[in-house]
C-alpha cells in the first residue's frame, strides 16, 4: 500500500470531521470499506473521504442509514458516488423529504394552538377536542397527521 493511495483511520476521521468510532460504525453497516495493512491497521482509499461526505450529506437531509446503505449498495465495488449518482440516488428521496417538509410546515403553522394531541393546552384541547373524541381515532397527533376531523 502506498502512502499516496491509502489513509489511516485517524487521517480519514480528521479530514472528514467524523469520529473514528463513526467510521467503524459505517464500516460495520457496509457503508464504507477498508483494507488491513501488514500491521493489521485499517487503511482507507482516499475516495473514502467523498463517500463519508455523501453519507453525512444524506444524513443531514434526514435520510436513514438503512436508505443510504441501500443506495450505496447499487454502486459497483464500493465505488464512490459521482454527481450523476447523487442525482439519481437522491431523486428517490424527494417524495419522502417533501412529506417531511409538509409535516414540519403544518407543525410550525399550528404551534400557537392545539394540534390535537392533548399535550399543549388542556383548555384549548377541550374546545377543539371535546370529550377527547380524537383519542378514539388512535395514537399520535391526529390533526397534525391529517387523521382527525
């Protein structure tokens, strides 16, 4: 292994801004791969830095590690995602993100009143939800999720 092509786990952690334990976690989840040196130390290819950046960016968007792993598994031989890969892989996350955005906007717009869950204001909920009618519809914030009257 040449020094030009390979980075130690510490170097990848320092340059990517994630903890060594996070790199190990990603590796255990098959999000990242390393090879072992003659001294049995982990060595990562330089493109692991871009792969970690891809993972962190997807996580920042609220994409689960399971969804990220599924997307990365489509790339041959642990290849680092290209811009075209990001466009293709991220397009499937758009619907999920749009739904999350809509739910957050609804929550934001209703923060000053009752959202039908009983936790913000008993006085207001008695007006909006007399007799706890929403409770018969199941658990969770019924009005926020569009499942209440």
